[in-house]
């Protein structure tokens, strides 16, 4: 029989091959993940699995301490939650690809990413990202986000679908090459058989979701690919095209670090849910789900 999502004390003791008294000792020490519901202890099985794997012998290779930095792609909801949760994480968002490299080299504790792989039809595939060698890699779902075309509020070129960006005179805002939005844009261009050389591009890349939306609002470009939340924040029009997965990647041991736990705890609050709704374009129904565990 498959185990339930939440285990009782007896079930978790059997699962870990411990005596129930030892489980109660671990609870009193605050070292094992659990929740108390109407006086009864319950143990989230996914969290128990991560906690168990975190204690593998040899899983903590000697290395310099990892700085409490969240790198990778910018996300308005994540950016807000980090500040409001007092998680004491520094934010360094220079694109999904940069986040992958910082995670690999120990320069970031977390990396936010939304990299679409057209070949596998998957988001954030560790093999494709070069993360398959990280034997303690964990990926947590942050949100599903609406990606689409951002347009000037009055839409002077009357753009209604993705292919319209090829019209003469339409300037296209774009992100840096290793950004997740760039991967999706290239996939859409290929799908619609549009030649990048025949399109008119903005002079400089936008380095974040908000920067791209701002470039359109200020008239530096007429259209660009970005998320709905950024369009709303900057008051530009939006045409939904695609739902993407935005995930947080980290080493297993860092999942249990206080800054990460502080951030995730805040996401379970009503205030966080209200903010996600207000920003728009977010589906947070899977937030916190372990989508990859090496």
C-alpha cells in the first residue's frame, strides 16, 4: 500500500525503523519535520524523505560555506516574499542560466529558474541544465506563471498573436541569452517559423522581467515576451501564450537552512496567497512540492 502524504508517529517510526520514543525525542529537539494538528503529531512524508537524505554519510563534502544568496531568474512574487518573510537571503537575479552556474560553483544557496527545453518538452530538466552531476540536488516548485506578449497599453500596432511581432516597424524587447524567457522565445520563433534575422530587436537586452515591461511602457520597444505579473506592475497590455514552471533548485542540505525554511513557512500564510492573487498570472497550488530529488 502506498504511504499517505502525512504519517502518524507510529507510521514514521516504522518508516525510519526507530522506536516511537526516539521519534518523540527528535520532535522535542526540533530536528525532525512535523506539524501538530489538534494535539496530534503528523509528519509530511516528502519532508521526512528530504530530512533522511540530508543525513546521508558523505553528503556534506568539505567546502567553503555557501552564501545565503538566491540567484537566477527574477520573479515579482518571490522578490516580495523574500523581503516580507525576513528570510535573510540576498537577491542576485541575473537570469536562470546565471543561477545554474552560481549553484554549481557554490556561490548561491538557491537558484530560481524557468528554462524550457524544446527537445524534452520539459521545464528545468537537470540533465539538460548540466545539474545531473549534483547528487544532492533538490528542486521545489515555486509557481506556475503565465507567459505571454507584453505590449504598449494602447497597442498601436494592433498585435493580437505571437506571429504579429514580425510586422515591419515592430521593435521587440528581449532578455539576455541565458535567461529562461530567451529559451522560450527561441522555441516560439522556431515553432512559428520566424527568422530572427528579419525581426527588429531593441538596442539592449532587458535584464529582468520588470525591466522588459518598463522598456515597453517607456516606448523603447513595442512588444516582448514576459510574465503577466510584470505587465500588470508596469501597466502594459498582455496576451497570454504559455504557462510555465518556475522552480527553486538547491542542494539538499540547504533546504533545511533557516533562511529557506523561513521563506517557505511564509508562503503558507493567507497574506502570501492574497499577494499572489493581486499580482496576477500565478498558480501557487503546487508551491513547495518536491519536483526533483536526486
